[in-house]
C-alpha cells in the first residue's frame, strides 16, 4: 500500500517549492513587452532585488540558471589569461572553477574537500601572489552539495589582511533568501544568484549584483559578449535592453509576487529567522538519530558552517538511497541525492542524502518530512536513535 496520494513534497535543494501565489501570478496571457503594465511592474523589482542582496549597487538579470550567472561574472570580470582564486568547499566550487577554465581564465583552486574554508590558507595564498595576478576570489556562500557555508565576512577580512586588491565574488544561488547575507556590509564586490531556490520562482532567471569597483574592472575584460554584458542590462535605456531581447515575461510576474512575500509581508529578517529555526529542527533530529547509530551524521560538524537552506547527511551505504526511494514511493516526499559526496567505499553516493528546508517551507512541512524519514527508517530496519521527532518539535516549539 502507498500513502503517497495527495500533494507531493519536493524536499530537494532546488527547484524549491513554488508558492501557489507565484504560480497564480504566472498563469496569465502573454503581456505587451513594449509598454504598459509589464515594463511598469518590472521597475518595482530593482529596489527589492537590491534590498534582498543588501546592496545599493547595480543589478543585471538574465534568462539563465545559476550556471549562467557564473558565466556572466566570468565574462564581465576577466580576460583570457587572468587569474582567479577559487575556494572549493564542495562540488559547486569546482563547477565554477571549470567554467572559468573553459573561458580561458587561469584558475587556482584551494580545495577544502567537503569542509569549511581555512581562512589562514586563503590569506597565505593571497600574500603569495606578490605579482597581484589574482583578479578575483570566487566562492560559494553555500555549496549546495556539501551544504558547507562559507564565512563571507571572514573571507573579506583575509583579503584585507593580505592587502590584496582582488575582487570578492560570491555565489549565493543556494543561500539568498535563506541564509543571512549583506553584500555591502560584508565588502562583497559581485553577487550571483538564481530564481529557483530561496526566491521561490521556477528555474529560468539569474541575477548579478555588482558595485563600482566591479564595474570599473569590466572595462578591461575581453571575454564579454553582447548577451553577457552586464552594463547594457544594468544601464538599459529601453526595456528590451534589460534582457538583450525578449523578456522572461511570466517569470517576472512570479518574481514580483515572491519578492512581495519575502520583503513586504514576512520581512527579510523573519525569513532568515524561519530558516534558522527549521534548519536547527532538522539538525536536532539528525543528532538524535545519530546517537543510536554513528553511521548517521551531518556532513558539517560545526553548526556555524552549516547552511540554513539545506542539510547533507550520511546514513551509510546503501541506506540513504533506500530511504529516499521509500519516502518518495510510499509517502510522497522527495529527498535530495548525495551529490558530489562519493567516497572510495561509496562511489555512487548511496550513503548520502540531502534534506532541503529552503524557500516556501514552514514547520509542518519540515516536521512532516522528518516524520516520513523516521517512518522509512523503521520500515527499512535502518538503525537509528530514538527521539528525533521530539527533538525537532522542541526546536520548533522554542522558536514559535
């Protein structure tokens, strides 16, 4: 028998749950893209996008996914042969490095495995660059695979301590609208993100925020092409120039609704607090389950370096894959695969999974997902400690 009828819950780290209000806003006839309601509405997006990232700088929007925003940053900041220093705390750091290499950029990677970045190593690498070849430091705030969160203010401090002029460029694709982020206050020069995670809009839009230092760096780039040029978008004189062609019309209506929900109804500080509470509820459950089975553990040991949007954990091969199959088939909850978490003992990542708690998620959704996971562990005879749900419920009760 299956109990999966009803509305399924996609508890993966993107695409996240799209609110019904966002879907309803998108469900309309195609609009006039030359004048009228759509261009007028889009003008209201830019102040809100700046507020979301915590910046007074420029914003450029693209019809692209998160990988496209990597490409936009690479194209606008670098010339062939320029050097980038990439901090890799998981799969997506290496992914960004690969796109940079593919564009002809000389990439130096500081590989921290699936663990937090060591800022002492970062500072040492910057000090060693006596010729100041490194033009920018690229990092994820949250690596979606390992779920490691990088301490961006500490990274800014490492750059300053080394006296290095490199730009600081941060991927907030998995974290914006979930984890606290303050672009200007933290000294970030460029931020990239996308629509399908904390912004609660279907995949298809990417965003880049940049300050005046980054704008100045753009002048020397020889990688820029007309489509990726962020100046023509940020400084557009006509509506079509914002998109270098036809606008992503229905995504824009959805984005307007999601930004209203985040900034004008719940409020960004409360959004961050909600994600904090739901993340800690998940962690409490994992701690309790792991107390009865050491094979169950979160990838990131220190809570300070854990994402508030998604949690990666091991269950021991092949139990994570078995559990994911059970929760989806019998209870309608889809958990994330253990992306990039392969080990010699588990080359297919059957021992890892990810639980997303990002975007349009509340306490009953998170507690429900945890209850389904515990039911699956019981059904599959996966050893685990008792009290996981009670521990999670206690966190939620304390945060209410």
